[in-house]
C-alpha cells in the first residue's frame, strides 16, 4: 500500500495521515513537538521492516507537523488526543487495531486502550513520559516554555533547545541521530506561537490515568524505553511494566540495543496475529 499522506477531518481538525504496508493495522502517534517528518529522521523504527506484517497508519497530531490546530489547550491533553486516534480508526473502518506511539503518542495509545478496549489488539509503548509524582515538575517546565513562546516567539525556544540538547535528548539519541536536534529546532522555529503555546499547555494539563486504571488493561503490551532521558524516565517504563499484566519491556542502553527495536516490534505484531 503506498505511503501517500492525506488529510482527514477528525474532531474539528484536519489531520495528515499516511498509510503503508499490509497486515494488522497499527495506528501510531509521535511525540510532543515532533511529527512524521521528524520521526522519519530517526533510525530506530525502520517502518519498512514492518511492511509485510502491519498496515502502519501514522499521522501528524493536531497542532503538529502538517496537521491543523485548534485553539483550546484541552484539545492537546492525552485523553483528547486519544479521540483523534480512535477517530482515524473510525474513518478507516478498522474494527481492531494495535495502538502505539512514542512519548505523547505512547500516552495517547494508553488512553485509547481504556476508551476502546474491545477494539485495541495490543499496545506498543515507546519512551513513556513523566507521569504521576514526576509529572508536576515537567508540567511547570511546559508552562515556562509556553510563556516564553508567547512573549518572545517560537524561534527563541528553538534556539534555547539547540544550546542545551542534553536537557531534552539523552546522549544515546544524540549519538544515534545527531541531525534530529537541528531538525527539531527548525520545525519549532517555524511554529505559530499561539499554537505552540496551546500544545505545551495541553501537555501541562495532562497526566497518565490512575494506576488502578492502568492495571485494568490486560492487552499484550511491548514497552520500549531508553536511559538517560529526564522527560522519559526509566521509572515510568518500569512502573508501567509492573502495572500492566501482560507487558514486556526492553531498555536501550546503547545504539546496538536501539537497533533491536524494529525487530522487537515485528515479533510483537506477529505474536498478536498468532493469537
């Protein structure tokens, strides 16, 4: 199936959606302030390796990449973003699908599983973000970033991020995809300031579901995480693994570990098909 991005009208936003491959549907969300284009620069997904086992449905989240934005920060909370993921599945008439994503997309997938438990076959959760007790400090940082964008523009935030990449990207990521820092800065610099402020405040307003809700998700789950990332601490991934009854985790501590992720995803999807 050709990978031709196209707009879909979902919950009052035009989301750009790309579909590729054949097999079990995987609806995938990217991370905060990222996009499909930025994700394509990363070396750890290699979507072509899933082409024979999955129909991979990726999209630019509202307010990100080429998708349109809405004006309410509440539209960018994780429960709201899960409505977009489900809306895409609805338009594509997917009865059952795997929900997956990275960071913000990971949290979106968790809320999707809670909102549509009979439709989600399994979860692929990559670099789970700060949650629960660690979320307040992260939320405060997002508010500072939003205020900076409002007062001095998106390009100022992009410049600051480029000057302090160690605060936002683990050393592993900087080594694996050094061009990603510059490309993310370029995308941020071009952001509409009010939209970026809303996106950041949406992230500020949101958190994982209560632990007891997480425990109710009995779906097969693959957790992929890396070490040395303040915004995506290993503690979150480890607690998710403990809470989710059918979860397996892989922690990347080197580039060679990271290179295993495409095969781990492929094996996980094939395992779901066998069920």
